[in-house]
């Protein structure tokens, strides 16, 4: 929250943007970097230009931070703004409508078919090179005519990339699929009730799992800043749709009102049910979280905020499971863990499959941590960081000769809460309490969103 005359939270401390782009080489390493970590750790996040106030943390220009690891060394760090048309100050609207290339590209960075893409859900992806230079907007040879989610899902068996775009105007949701070679081969509208903010979705071996939840767009909110806010009247439901059938309809399941920014994963069980795990905000927590974000207070009514206050809401998400039965139409909801978490991840090799472990980040006074949840036993393990150091999303990198699901490492950028310093931590995914190595970065890296491990090209 901000007070009169104070700088907003998203411009201070661990969120404070950096003013420039730098390069540094031969970074100091504590411990021993596994020699087989040969590649780049890349992370995206908002970073306004010097002197800018975008009005909300989510709206700053995208900046990529990268660390090159090879042969047990941290060869370099560099950071670069994604040079979008928005960064150049071009108008969002054209004479015929909206220019989907005028975006901030600040949410994620992934690799598909040899192409690196900086993503934001409001428009087209931007291609970047392995040195973090911007190539330009990508519409997949003119075939993509909607926005692209920042959370596409790669099927580990087929190599296909499943994604979607949502819009404030009909069609509100459009499903897309890229081939393993990077060709856009499927685009089809999916019917939802209105302009919902669908930040994430899930896949299984045969289905897409949709989240039609009550955080919705309105033109009135757009005039005030962030256009999304909690809508009690919208309802909440989860949908499943066969992704191997171009004519498949969506089967919807009503659920308790909530919001989900990030899914863990989904899979099909032996009974043919769809099991979805995600970081779930209960209704009161969703309102408390959204209303407590700088620039978003006006997006909820006084009644909304009072309701959240009276419910003793923490504004935090917790891992939750929905089990959807296509035969009976029933749904079961089960809490998985009590500790507040966000940014759940897992091994990329198990996306859409029955995975045992989820990795996530936990925050709170004195309780910043990287956590590991065993969904088979319910046990949670944590790499505690204390009150002064916060962790970003933890990315799993498998060991080349690993046999167990958690044979590998977790990579995360940690930043002191005053913004003064950052490190790239390498944790043992089998025992997250054990720090394998830490790379000292040449500057404080602002808190950001999502990233990827990009193996070196042989």
C-alpha cells in the first residue's frame, strides 16, 4: 500500500527497478557449481524506465536478467530491457483497433523450437536471442491473431506447446497449439462467460484444464488503471477439454469462488479423473491480495474490502487440489498444505503427468523460503531464508544421470528486501535445505515473475 507522498511499494526495496543495463563476467561462486549446469538461467520481470511510474507492479517494462553457467563457473551476468514497441512509446491503439505488439513483455521467458520468447498475456510474444538482445514481435508467420498467455505448457511426450489468449472482447478465450517444430497448427475459440483474467491453465496428456474465475475485466476499471477486479456475481468453474479433438466441447465443474494465478500441474488418474493442483486464493484472500496491491485498491468496492477484513484474510495462496470426475460431473476440493506459497513449479518432464513433488516460494515476516511439497505424503521441506532475503520462482533442472523425480537442482534469484544485493542460489532438489552453490550477482535484481533454464546448444 502507499500513503500520500510515499513512493509505491513496487518502486522501492526488493521491487525497485534498476536504472540501466550492465554486463559482468567471472562472477564469484560460493560452494561448487555442478559442472553439468551448462546453459543460461533467464528470468523476466517488470522494470520501468528511470523516472517512470507505471501505476502498478504488473505494468512495468519487461527486463530479462541472465546468468551463464559453464564448466563449474558463472561466466557472466547481464540484464536487458525487452525492446518492445511499448518501450519505444508507441500508442497501443491503431486506426483499426489494438496493436498486439505494443506490450511490455514482462512476465516469462521460454524456449520453444530453438526460439526464445519473452511473454506477457496482453499481446504478442517478443523473440530474443541468447545474449538477451531483442529480435522483435512474433506472430508465428502471421498466424497468431490474439494475445499469448505467459504460461504456455509443453507436452513432454509430443513437444507441442499448448497456449491460449484471453481478451476483453469476444471471443474472450482462444486456444492455440504449436507443433514441436514451432508451427502454429491449431487455433479455436473457447466459450467462457465473460472477460475473465485467465493468467494460467493446465494440460494433461489429453486435456486442457481451464480456469474460469471471478477476476474480471471492466472498462470502468480500465479508466482507473488496472482493468481487473473481483466480481462476486461471476461464479467460479473449472473446465476440461480434449486437446486432441478439434471439435471438443468443454465440460465445466462449478467450484467454490477463488482465484488462481499459477497452477502446479494436472494429470489424469487411473479412474479417468482430472486432478489439478494450484496455488489457490480463497475469495477473501483474493480480494485482500488484489486490493492490497499498489494501484489496485480502487478495483474493489468498500464492501469487498470490508468482507476481506472481517474474514481475517491474509491475502495469501495455498496449495490446493481439485479432482474432477467427467463421468459423474462431481468435483472434490482438498487443501494440500497450510503454508502460504506462490510460483509453484515442477520438473518439465512431468508437466501434465502424475508428479510427486511441487516446488514453490513462501513469503512472510521471518518466513521467506523455497519449499518442496510431497503430494504423496503431505510433507513440506523448506530452505529457510529468514526475514531479510526473498526468493524468486525456483526452476528445476534435472541431473543428466538422475533416476528419481527430484534428482537435480533448483535455481532461484534471491534479493535482500532492501534491494541491496542478489544471488543466484543452486539448491539440491532432493534436499532443498542443502545449498549446493551461490553466485553473487553484481547488483540487486528486482523481484520479478518467471524464468527458465535454457541448456547450451551443443
